[in-house]
């Protein structure tokens, strides 16, 4: 016997929970399936707990900046309130009871277990069968990727999921991976007094960002005592007598703990893609502009390859919901924003300079040093940053932008609107920018386009 419903949602991260809730509230009979915590990576292991950590360390760093600007200070770091806040406020001690109740109160039937496709519009969960009259939505997300380094699997290394559960900090830490997750956690732990080394196989940390952004963050890391080694080859990892040994080229680095933050791996291998004629080895699923993969099957979130961001998953969830309900909505990825919450923050949207040139566009670049801006000069301690604009000069519009600085993610909002709405750069040049703000540096970067 099969349970017939309208829609089945496999994977209840932010996007999956959103689409299930929206469809149920629209009157459809919806089943939501997840073997993990309802809410996904973001509230329990990602965005929310890590930003709580970053809020704490930013306070510490501001306290250390008092000397020479507002008197003197002695800052004493204590991890205990951070760990307590993550456990009590962010994660309910990694219990999703509230999230499950929220889902069920919206009218969704929740099933805990591993859902697999067994045919078109057909799903099994631990022996229980479901058939969806309208279709299935996949939102199976990602999990921490582990590089194929000799000996690594035999050691008690950490991923981000372990890092956010810490009640006590180690004395030293090696971080494998200098992307957003690795950089954020490296700086957070370093500001709490942990001796940190970052290892990155690429030639710079934050490799997807503009080189200028990477350079600024690398300099700040060095000033804060974080060792950054780029372009490295990690030969092997060992663990003995409470210590990690990491062989990098002709040297061996040691630390008390090891954090692996070397990217994410999509959860597509064991969800039955072959049962609907799709490649079970696929790294991502191609969708149309309505998030449909094939007839009766939609995909949203990390598994679509459009960016492993909570805001992307939520954006796609809204489009998929509308499509399933028969409304018109199409995805537009020209102005996808992202923020790395280091200090300084790195916010970017659209294309980098290299991506724009590789696409064959007629490119003009404009930039402004945030530290030299009026607000940057006033801010003084901790004012490193820049604004970089990428213009398609043939169209006279921005196709990309980067904002690095104390409020990089907030400055980005104006630039995201400009890229998304194709605001002419001539219009940006004629605007009135409030003084003295960080975002006023956008005006200087626009002026630089014409130089």
C-alpha cells in the first residue's frame, strides 16, 4: 500500500522547510522527509552558530582596539558564554523539536528517515511508500567534504559540525581549507587565543573572490598572528599522543586539533536518481528556470550548483512553490550575493573581473580604498577594505561588485540592487551618497570607472 499525497519534499533544510510549509498552507497535502535535523545545516552547524561566534570575537577585537582611541583596556576572552549561547539559543542543544512542531503546525506530515526515489513521483522511507500526485522536491543539501589525504580518515579530525559544538578550545589548530568556512572559523578561534595555521591548496585564500579581497584578508590574518600557507600540497596527516602532524611539502606542522574545511559535497549518491533516469553520480542537478529537473521532479538549494547559500535555497524554494501551484516565476542568477563574515567582511555579487573578461565582455574596473574614505579615516582601527566595481562598458551597467570592510556585507546591498536592476553607472554617478558613510566609497569607485 502506498500513501498518496500531493507533494513530497526530501530534505528539510531552510529551502525544503519553506517549500513544504508554503505548499501545505496553500492547501496541498505535503509530506516532508529528513533523516537529520529539520532546519538543516544553517541553524545547527552553519550560518547561525558561526555568526554567534563571530559576533563574540568581533566584540573582543573591538575591545582590543580601544587603546589609542578611547583610553586603555584589558580584554579577557572566555569561550563559555559563546558555547552556552550556541547550545541554548541557536540549536536547542541540537534538538529540532521546535522546528518539527513548526512544520507540523503548518500542516506538513513529517517523516524521519532516509527518503529515496523509487520511480517517477514515488518515494520510499524505511519501507514506507509514498506517491506524489504533483511531484517531488529534492533539497538534500551538502555535507563537509574530506580531501583524499593519506592518513586523514584514520584521525579524529574536526569539520564545522564539530567546531560549533566545542565547550573548550584547543591551544593550537590547523585548518585545512581557506574558503569562507575555514577563514571565518580560523579567525574566530585565533581571536580567542588559539594558535592557528591555515593551509590552502590554491594560490590564495578566499579563491572565488577578487584577488584584492584575498590580499586584504590575508594581511589582516597575518597582523592577528594567523599563519597562512597557500599553494600547498598536503602529503599526509597523522595523529598520535594527542597531537596532529601534517606533512606539507618538506615540512611537518603540528597542532593539538585539526579542522577540515575543504569544501562541501552534495548529497546525491543515495537518493535513487537512477530510478528516474538521472545519473546517480551527478555532482549537481540541472534545472529549468522553474527549478524543475524532469517532469514531476524539482530541485532546490545546494544540489542545483547555483551557490551553497541559505538565501539561494530560500529563493529557489519560492520559485518551486509557485511553479507547483501553477504561478509564473523564473530564476535569475545574474546578481547572486554572498558574504564571508571575516573581519573585514567580504561581500560580493555577480561576476568577478576575471569571470567578466572570460565571458568576453568589454570590462572597465573602478575601485576605492575604504580605509582612505572619510568614514574609513574616522573609523581608524580595523578600517581595512575596498570597493571594486566590474562594469560591462558596452551596456554601461555593473555586472559584478565587491565590498570589503567593517560593513562589507551591508554595503553590498546597494551594489546588489545595482547589478540586479541593471542600474546605469551614469545613474550611480549622479546619485547623492550620505556623508560620512562607508557606502559613500561606492561614489569614488564609480568615478574611478571613468579614469
